[in-house]
C-alpha cells in the first residue's frame, strides 16, 4: 500500500479550455497552446513564472510534443514531462502537478492535456494483436457487456440509462465549449443506431478533439506571486491507482466500477471527508453505464441504485447530487488527454460560482473521477 | 497446420486446429487462477505459478451484439461477443457462435468451440481462434 505524505496545501489558481469538437484546421499543439494561454490568463501567472509542466496525451504526434508545444510561448528551460495514461492522461498530469507542489519541490505547476481522437471505435491493442481475432478489443462493446449485466442484476430499464444521455445534453446545451449541444429525448436516445446492444449511439461519448489546462500553486506562495486568493480552489485530494486485485472475477478488468472504489476511498481519506459531503461530481461517462457505475463506486449512491437516482432527477442540475454538470464525456466529447483536466476545469468553475446558467448553488466540494484503459483511475477532490 | 491465435491462451490438441484447451495460470499459494500467461500472481505477486487447463464449459456472465466492429475484425457483422465465467474463476471474452440473438441469456451454459479465422486478403493469417457456443 502506498504511503501518502501530502505537505503543502495546493490550490488551483487558473483553468483554461480549448472548445471540444472537430477542428481539422488545427494541430494538437494549437489546441494545447490555446488551453494553456487561457489558463495562464485566468490565473494571472505569466508563462515565465511556471517552473514545471506536465502534458497529458495518448496518440503520437512526434517526440516531446509537450516541449515543442510550450516552446511557442517562449523557451524558459523548465522541465516539461509528457504523460500517457490512457483516458486518464490529463488527470494524471494534474496528479503529478499536485504532488510536485505538495512535496515542496515546486511553488507552482502547469498541467495540460490535448487530443485529436480519430473517428470510429476505439481500440486499445496494437494492430497485429491476437485480440483483433477475438473481437473483444472494442471500448464500447466492453461497456455494453457491463450494461447488460447491470440491467440484469439491478432491473434498471433501458430508459434509465438513456436518461443519463438526456441529462448530459441538457447540461451541455448551456455550455459553449461542448462538442454536442443539441438536446434530445429518452426516445431519441433509445431509437438511435445500435452500436453494441443494448448500447445505442447516443449513449456513447463522441471521439473528439480539444484541450484543457490548469495552473496550480502552493497556498503559502499565493501572496508571493500576487495571486487572487478569492478565486483559488483548494485541492483536497489527488489519488491515482492502477489495478487492485479484488477477487471479483472480471471486475478487476477494464471499466470496472470496483477499480474506482480504492481510488475513491483513498481520496476521501486524504481529504478527510466522506461521500455525503460531496456537492457535485464529474465522472467518467464514456458510456451511460459508466456514469451509473462510477457514481456507485464513489459511494454517492448505494451499489445498484444510481439508475434510480438518475430517474428521479437527483443527478441532474437542480438535483441533490449533480453529476457531470458540464455535459460530461457524453456531450463534451472525449479528447483523452484533455478530459481529466476538463473535469477539473468544470469543478473549479462551479466552486468559484462562475458556471452561469449551469451553476449549482452553494457548491463547496467537487469530485473529479477519470478512468483509463489498462487500469488507471484518478479521483481528485476540490474544495472551496 | 493451423496455428493458435495465442499459444499461451489456447493450446491446440490435434493437427486439424479444431480441438484444444484454454490455458490458465494458477497460484498454489493463494489459489487465484487467471486466463492466459502470467509470471507473477495477480493477487499475491508470488512467482510460483503453475499452468492449468481451464474448463471447456462456462456460463455466460454477459453478452453484447456488436453492430459496429473494431477495425481489423475479420468476421461477420453483427457478431455476438460473450463474456464467459469459468468454474476456475477467470472470465474469457470471445465470440459466441451458433446461437440466435433471441436465445442469448445471461447465465446460459456455453462450451468451448475452436474455428479457423483468416484476416481478409492476408496470406498466412489463418489462426485457430477460441469461441463459445451454447452447451
């Protein structure tokens, strides 16, 4: 078991986004740079004051792409680290930035992520892998298997799962950064094209392009750099785990909610809070079933009951545990390297009270949970 | 002679490529068994693993009918992907054949089937692949 010794208190002082969607005219570096410039502007920190940067991305765009991207802002000589941790690449970069500061090594850090995900089903293994003959290397088929089992075990109707998508689009319709902003009904979701039964197209997140960035600073250094304490949001916990063997058959494999649980418990312990204290949550909803199972793994509802909470509107804006308040992966889209930091962006925006029509009243504690293939889970907790 | 799609997962037991067994690695220390190759125990990290032949019968833990296949999928579309739970513990993902979609049920008994599959237009790409069929 890993031992954690957080030291200095760490704050997020700035967040930035490049819109999510399709941008054929722009390269990965353009998306990443725009998000970084946005976050630096938001924080009031000049690039020349940033002592370290971590860049989350998955697809290959040439060697040391983080360095060549930030070189556009000026050659300051600082360490820049490229991070690949599947769908959790961005949230892993954030984790590294947090630990770089809390450990006392750096006063500040930049975490950023970007991606241009190709269209079509996402596969994990290499081109000549035996998995291609087996037919199991298919992200959404993996989610479909979980969905079928979940519906069987809990009695959740297809309409409850479709409601997750409906809710995502409602939130995204109020978010100018979202890839998909048009709203639709439960019937629209259920009648959309089947991808892998019972998962329909509108229950799968779009593959997207986009960028996100966050500037972090030690709480004891805010005054040194003249930063606005009133807009700084505290990082109460940053947890990152790989696979934990738990004896639950396939449930220690990819996409399992049981993978999230150890990271969640670790994060709650670090933060000194429990799930009952959480006001808002951003979770890994690559498919509708993902959102339900992550809500349960975070103990925001008992296992097997997130579908009921969704049907009752409890997880929507206006409910008592709003989940994916910016539209989530389902409507924001999912540029792997950016998504984990996008969740931090939304959490910070909500806790600052700057979310406009999406604002959750009196939000003080926010959780951001991100899962990645190959067994990566991050759970970050931010507090005001 | 047809070769196995993955010799550490499927050992062929005759030259036709139609008979074989799934392989697992079992830890005598803690009893945990996994499908396919492993050097260290997933549960207790012991290196003292022994190869075991897995049961050819399992139950369908879940299934999906894949309508949009992953790139490089060499079979028909749609196809049924099943997750079978074996008595030894491991879950094994494979195509489910010889079953009408309406007859698929979570919990149904399935049995190992082995078929030769070739990648479209790729010479020398024939492999014996493990699949499930209703028991």
